[in-house]
C-alpha cells in the first residue's frame, strides 16, 4: 500500500453508496470531484444536479456511514455543490427533433408485460390517427421486432447516415439491439452502454412523430438512467402485476422518474385476473387490487387493469399485437381504453 493507499479504500467504500433511487453508485456516476486527506480528516467534494434537497442530505449521510469503521478516517468534511439542472442545459435532457411527445414505458420487474403494453399502446395510438414511433431500448432482451412481426433489417439514410426505422402496423420501429451482433451485448457494459444509449435515439431518422414510445428495460440500470438524464421525457407509464414483488420494484421505477422530475402518467396493472373463457368467472391469480392500492398510494392514476388473456400472449408471439384482432379479446378492449386515456393526457 503506497502513501495514497487510503484513496483506494475510500473509493471502494464509496462504491457502496448508491445515488438515491438508482442502482448506480456515486463513484461510477462521476459525482465525486475531489478527495483530499488532511491528517485524519477526509475532505470530499461532490457535485450534484438535482432540485431535490433530500438527495445531497441522503448521500451525505450514506457517505459518512460508509466510511465509519475505517481507522484512517477520523472525520469527514463534505462539500456538496448542487448545481441546478438548468445550468447544465447542454448536457441535460433534450427533446428529439421532429418528435412532439416522448413517453417511457417502464417497470421495475421483467416479465410483467411491459413490452406487450408498449406494443399495444403504440399500435393503438397509430390506429387512432397519431404518428407513432416505438423504440425498444432493451439492449439485452429486445422483443419488439418479434411482437410486431417485423423482419426488416437496418437501413442507413444516404447523406445523413442516420438509421431508418422499420415500419410495422403503422408504427415506426427501432430497436437498440438491432445495431448489435448476437455476441456483442455481453461485451457492452457501463460507460459504453451509456454512450451508445445517448447517441442512439438521435441517430434514428424518426421523421415527424406525435409520440415516441420508449420500451425501457426492466429495472433502474445504466440504460434507464441515461435515458432519463438525456432525453426530455413527457412522462412515464409504469407497468406492474398485482403481486407485491412486482409492486415493490414498480415503486423503485416511480422513484427514479420522480428524482429527475419526469411525470408519472399512470400505472397499468397487467395480468390482473383470468376470465374463464365463456363464463364471467374471474380468477385473480396474482392477487387483487395491488395496482389500484399502489396508484392511490403514489397519487397517480390507474390507467387500466389488463386481464391475463391467452389471445394477448398468442398475438405477441405471432407478431401482431392483440389490439389488431381479429379475435375478440378482453385485454384488447382495455388496451384501446388506455391508449385513449394516454392520448388525452398527452395532447
Ligand atoms: N395480459 C396478458 N395476457 C397474456 N399474456 C401476456 C399478457 N401480458 C404479457 N403477456 C405475455 O407474457 C410474456 C412477457 O411479457 P412481456 O411483454 O415480454 O414482458 P416484459 O417486457 O415486462 O418483460 C410474453 O410472452 C407476453 O406475450
Ligand atoms: Mg420487454
């Protein structure tokens, strides 16, 4: 251990301090600007851009906790500079040229039907006359090309070198995974994911869009973090199932958007119940009322409760979102209502 050995230990400990609401730590986030040891007093300088006064307080406390028990540090002097987000306008969230509204569809947990909801809402809003784009931002598990039955490959626009989205069921579709080979996702990590995500949405020739729907990966990792920080979102739709395990994670996703002042447009509860075909018998497989209770607790609207519907699953696998029919479907009816509500909220 050299004379600067304390630095490694401090960094290791600070890596355990997460930015509130995110899974990423303050070191990898680049928030620690300077660290100096004067005797046994550690002076740390941090720079944050958040309008929420609770954030510096929470980070400060967690830093002190993380350093407790490290013998070389007897005291910690914190200098936390909070620059308002406006002052970083050039690097802060920006709109996308030609796109009127950008909506993220997010969930805490995977497998709750986020992509199904994103696909059906996008297709239904297009049927309602809006110009709609859909971007699958799940680098590691893209599913929209399959759900929309899109077999088109990537084309690059001559002159501008921008990527031309595919078009399926009246929706312009782009998938972040399309640009990566089959083996590359595993190799793409941390800072590379961030840079790739930052550039990606602006490299697509979306043209004029009323709404761009972003199908986010589950959770609150690098991709989600980058998107909420760099793209000026008009709001987020949170998808959950009624079970507590999904609701816990939905809460985290809601907290992430709130930290950066993105409006929660509403909660969609998926797989709410199973209607025995040909009867009125409802089976509430994942419990009942979880979405409604959570929406009330979070003071957000419950946009709809979508039943488990074999037709929805089949249509997803067949590349034709269930709102397109032709078979009657309970889920489809609710998707149509949710799309209408969303349109009303946005325009
Ligand atoms: N309401 C539903 N009824 C029946 N199957 C559904 C429903 N919602 C989603 N599914 C199916 O569940 C699986 C996971 O859904 P998906 O949308 O891919 O979840 P996520 O994007 O949250 O991981 C898919 O096979 C999908 O077709
Ligand atoms: Mg998905």
